């Protein structure tokens, strides 16, 4: 008997005719090997088809996703998926602490390394540039090699980078430390999303991804007022060395306990089964350039990228570096009060990411409208940062800052939108592309704003006006991105049809062939 397997999409059942038909599928694709009606099966063939069907129902072991097939999540209520997710989420929490540590240490860094606003912004620009550039390679690595190795390698890089940054007394050494942190951080979020996809059914993905964002938000909170207090008590070196030690503890726990999927087994089709498709159903035969091209051609993936661009970009631009100096220079807040206001922004992120994930899990059809509304709210907040006069009160500043936080939290839906808009074997690449959006925004806006502040000060502008006007740069970027989100809103979370995405052709030869036994 021979069975022809055609290109598959997320949530599709691949049938023997080679054409996909809609069917709900949360954790593993099913291969229907039923013969045409009225056709008789030989006993050996019937037994083999039944075995194939059982194997497909169980799902093959996953090594990071499509490379070794797909996985079936454990039964609902099992604690093991949550334990595996918690290990990955702990790595992400540490990453978010390191990423946002300059949100309250920025002014101290300027004094320690004797740099101006542009020099301070370059710390974050180098770190986030590495982060953004590595997203697609990290996505490919997750799809082909699995998330465990990336989580371990990335956490190790962050630990080393934190120690280098703690001990640095010169700008170049500190920059090297931030570069190591950025490279390690790049491996975290997409890998945790892959673990989420491996261990949880699809209808829980949006919620668990949002919980991951919430855990990251807790890491950001630790990097605000608590870090400011630790800097006052322990000083620069002591505070960041403590961060490095905690990172090593998380690394060891992850290395000892993390399993990246419910089951793992070597790739291969036993029992005389041979695959001969040009591109197998799990995507293992797809060329890298085809993976990248087809992922980018999906309007749903581009919508997810622009969603992250607007919402996460606006959030990171403020919280990573620019926020504390803006609040101090433009509105006269003390360092401690400014750190507290940054904490408010992060709390908005934490609360909204959880709420948005719950809503998206129950009403996935609302995701497109939800991210569009959040984009409008975030843009209004960005307008207020530019328009508010110098010396605004805390009560006046709270609404726009909360708006930025809420937008950042809703940006977590970008990864669920990217998941829905791509097949299983391109999930990592799709998540990586989506994740590039916000950090590309942050790199451009932070560097440009730092240059604008220094340029305005050199031209004779006051500090308050220089910081206020510099925030026009992230505002313009957010407006441009929001227009793109609005234009692609009809593609939110939808995968293109094969004819739209120009899927690679599947070989006309039989996809699975078996030979009847010739012995006794």
C-alpha cells in the first residue's frame, strides 16, 4: 500500500489523497490511512495500516518540534508540564532581570563609565541588536535541535556576562558584558514558547504564553525598585554579582531537571517504513531558505511581527533605558520615584498579559481586535509623553505609563498569532520573526532618541524639552507600525492556503511504502 502526504498546516488533518482538510488538532497531527470506500485490504496491509494509525494518534517524539515529529501533551491536570514550563520560565525571569537592569541603574552607569545619553543608549542598543539578530537563528535551532540546549547555552552566556558587567570599570568591558547578556537573552523566550508548545495542548498555548510573559514581568519588577535598593546597599559590583550567582543556580537546576518534550526517541521510521516525500509532513525535508521565505510570506506572521513591533517596542523603549532619565529630567522626579513609576509600567504589563492570555484562550477570534485596540491605547500613551508639559504630576503621568504597560502585556498575543499562522515545523522561525519586531523598534528608537537628546542639548535646548521631544521618535515608529497592524488585521492568526504561500511541491512518488513479508 502507498500513502501520499501533502503539505500540512497547523490544525489540519493530512489525508491519503494529499489534500488537507480542516480538523481540530491541538498537540499532534493525525494521518488518516483509511482506504477508499469499498476497497478491501489484505490482512498484512490492514494490520500495518492500523499500526500506522495508532502511531500517528500517539504522536512521534519531539526534538524541539518538527525535526523529530510532534508530541502529545500529558493528560490534563498533570503537574509535569507545569514543572518543565517553570524551569524554562525561571530562565526567562533571569533574562528579563538582566535585560532591564539598566532601567534603574542607567544614571549610575553614566557616572561609573563617564558616558553621555548616547553612550548609555548604546548599552541597550548593542544588547537588543544582538537579541533581534539572533531571533531567527534561535527559532531555527529550536525547530531542528530542541529548546534545551539553547536554554542552557543562553543562561550560561548571561551568567558570564553578568559577572563581566559587575567587575567592569571601563566602558568597553561593560559593553562586552552587555553583549554576552544580549546573546544569552536571545535564546530564552522562543525556547520557552517551544517547551510550552511541546507540553501543552494548543487551546492552552495563549494562556501559558501569557503566563510566561507575566513571569518575565516579575523579572522586570525585580530589576526596578528592588535592584535600586540593592545597588544602594551592595553597590554596583555586589548587586550584579548577586545577579550572576542567581543565574548560575537557575542554570544548574535547568540542566539537571529539564525535559523538553513528553517523550523523546530517535528519529526514524521502523518496521520497513520508508518516507520519500520531497518535503515530509514534519517539514524535515524543507530547505532552510524555503522555511524562511514561506514563513515571511504568511500575512498572519507579518501581522504578528507588527503587533509585537508596536506594543512591545513602545514598552521596551521606555522601560529599558529611556524611562528613568525622562522622568527625572522632564518632570523632576527623584531617582527613587522614577524607579517606582517604571515599576508601575511593568505592573501594567504583568496584569494585562495574564488577562489577555485568558481572553485569547477562551475567545481566539478576538485576538486581532484586541491587539489593534491595545495598539491605539499605546500610541495615545506615547503622544502624552511628548505632549505633557515639563513638571507634570505623578497623577498626570500615570495614565500614559499604564497605557504603555498594558500594550506591552497584550503584545504576548503576537506569539499565539504567529503559532496559528504557521505549520508546526516552522513554529520556531515564526516565533523568532515575531519577536524581532519589538526589539528592532527598541534598538532604532533608543539609539535615535539618545542622539536626539545629545543633539538638542548641544543646540541649547533645556534638559526637560530635550527628553520630551526625543520621545517623538518612538511615537512615529508606533504610528507607522499601527497602520500596518490595521491593514493586516484580516489575517490575524490565519495560515495562508498552500496556493497563497507557494508551498514546496510534494513528490509524486508514494510518501510511505511498505513491502509485504516474503518469508514464512
